[in-house]
C-alpha cells in the first residue's frame, strides 16, 4: 500500500450548534413536550374559534338556562349522539331542573351546518367542527329541542363550551401581547442598566425595587378601577395588556442586567468596541444573542402570570367586561355561591385556566433545563 494514499475515514462529523443541542435535550423532556403540544392545540382552538365552537358566543336560548353538560356517546346503531335533556319546571318555585333521557337522543356530526358566522370577520361560513346534525334531527322530528351543551349552559342558555373557546382567544392573546411588550421593556431597560452601569444602573435598579415593592393584586385593582367604564371593549383590552406589561417587565430586566454584567468584559465584546461598534450594536448584536435561550425561558414562565392577572381583574369586574368573552368574564357568574352549588359546571373555565398555567410552567421548566445543554444529566 502506497504511503502517499490517504485513508478514507468517512465524512467529517460536524459539531452541533447550541440551538441544536437545546432542541435535542428539549425533545427528551416528555412533560415539557406534551405541554407544548397541548398549548399549540389550545391556541389552534382560539384562532379557529368560530369553527370549533358549536354556537356563537353570544347566542342565547333562555328556555335551556342552566342546562347540564351533555356527554357525547358513540355506537354503531346511533352513531355520535347525546341524550335528550328533558326540562321540568317546579310549579311553586318555577325552578328549572333537567333529566337526561337515555331512551331519546340527539344525533351529532362533524362539520355540520349551524349558525352563520364570519371566520376572523372576513370569510362567511356556516360549518362547525362538531354540532347537532340538523338533517338527522328533522328526520326524527326533533327540531326545537335539539341542543348540544358539552359543558352545560349558563343562566342565559349560552353554551359554556363555545364561550370557553371564544374566551381562550382573548385570555391567551393577552398573555402573548403582554409578553411582547414585557420583552421590549425588559430587554431594553435591563440591557442599558447592565451595559452602562454606574449611576444609570443604580437609578434603574432602585426604580425596579420600588415597582416590585407594590403588592401585585391591589395595584392591579387600582389601575383597573382607574379605567373609564365607558371605554370600548377594544380600548379596555389594550389597556389591560399595557397594565400587565408595565408591572411584569422588572424580572426580565434583572435577568438581562445580570447576564450583560457577566458578559460585557468578554474579549469579543472588547473587540467589537475597538473596531467601532456602537453601544446599541454591542448590546443587541453581540451580548443578547449569547443568552437568548434564557430570555425565552423567562418569558415563557411569565405568560401564566399575565393570564392570571387578566382573569383576576375581569373576575372582579375591573378588567374586561361584557360583551367581551374571556375566562375571567365567564367566572363572574361564579360570584353567586348558591348558583355554583346548584350548577357546578359554571366553574369549568377554571379547568382550562389551570391546564394553561400548568402547561406554560411545564414548558418553561423544560426550556430551562434545555437552555443549558452542556449540563450533566
């Protein structure tokens, strides 16, 4: 064998980038990955609320007020169906009670015709992902009593499941919009504080301490009460988003400041300064990319706080108000404990809030573990 010939040792192995290492470690975190899938599904429900909701959020049917949940069943003879809800009215108290008649049923279907709507206010359509199969109902002669309340109905006969889906659009979007504003304020102010230092850093940190010293809930209530009651729903929506953002940027600013303090003396930062890079370029092009994963983790863990803040304000009547539908607005019906005792399904929006908050927390934990891909297992 000639010594001049080179051995074929196969293709060169390329080292993985930091983001590839983070993605590989995150995929091994089953709980965080499941939380991500669940959150994606919830946001898809919110985006296409008109399709997935069986009824419009404001549709009232007072004859079926406080109708209990109707659980779908499936068999070969009847297909997908729910038991018929029979209503009885007490002649003395005029109270309404319901019994589910297992001998009679209401056929359901997928992508059935229902109430007309405009998807995103642009595309007129009348198909719903699941709902009452009106054609099958007509064949069985049950047009007037054909109702489908998966999670029950409220005091006005509005479908709680449909309203929960529409409410997700508001509650989940507030969390995302508030995080965008929080990101801008936290990164900008925290970056300036850590990079400039001196009296500027001292003044910013004292201001952050003053903001953090205020109790969150009373401050939310004070700012919510300061909003004019005659504001339009759109103005109130953006006002709540701004309020939550103005009180939620301080923790991210502290994280950014600490990271920049530890990185600003690195050689690559000094080299960038020597070749004439401006302060803004050094911060946003050289320093921040070094700990972007930590910023993402901090923002992910802050989203549940924003959602709970909107829910608390709306529940107490100081945030969003009807006709806007959000999870907090829906829970206003639960302030009457007698109604909750008789109709516990009014509390079902709480389940969606808990699932969302836990999912964001699990996702944040997974991202936090994956953000340090070189850590020992």
